[in-house]
C-alpha cells in the first residue's frame, strides 16, 4: 500500500518552497503529485497563484502600485507582458471620429411638451384647491363676536343679543 497523498495545500506550500520533508519525499516518488507541482509552475518558474491579481496589475498600469506588485513585475515576464498589453494605445475607429459635435436630440418636440405638461399640472393643482362656499360657516366682520338668541314662549318670540365679556 502506498502512502496517502499530501493535501493540496501541502503541495502548494511545497511549490512555494515552504513544504515539509515528508511532502517533498512523496512528490519525488509520486508521478501524480509531481505533475501537480509542474502544473503550478509558469514561464517565470514561480507558481501561478503567486502572481498578483489582474486588478493589482491594472492598478500598477494606472500608476497606483504597491511595492510587492512593482517588485514582481520587474522579475516576471508574464506579468510584464500583461502590463504592456494593458498600456498599449488602441486605434480610434473612424466612425467614432465622424461623430464630431453635439448630437441633435432624438425627439426635439419632447422639451416643449414636458414644459406644457408642467404648466397644466400647476393649473390643475391651483384649480383643484377647494374654496369655501357661501353656505359654509365662515368668520365675518371685524370686532367682537356676537350671538343672537331667539326664544319662543307662549306664541311670542323675542330676540336678544349678548356680547362677549372680557
């Protein structure tokens, strides 16, 4: 019975040069683990997962670089190739150059229609506000309020007025 394979993490550490002796001995004797280690290597001889991300390389191309990315791109041919590809100026298509000047609006009648709609909305709101009708109770006159009381006693009615005292 052969020894069990080391974990994938142990093989990744081995590819980085941080693996233990048992993982190294197994990788030397096992064709499958040796193939996995070869698959991790790229043109620069470093494991693929050691490269900076595409986002970090794009930030470097824009001038926002951190020290590890800058040091890596100086030594890695694959990342340097990515940088030159990203920084290459692309030609402007002729149909884009023909689009000089401001574009005419697609619907020239839309702005006046929206303005008229806004004016109509204001008029509807202004006319829709309820105004007091004459049959409603409203405050009338100036001065102190007065009350009239009509009293009907034995077929005679009399009107009396009372003023509010302060």
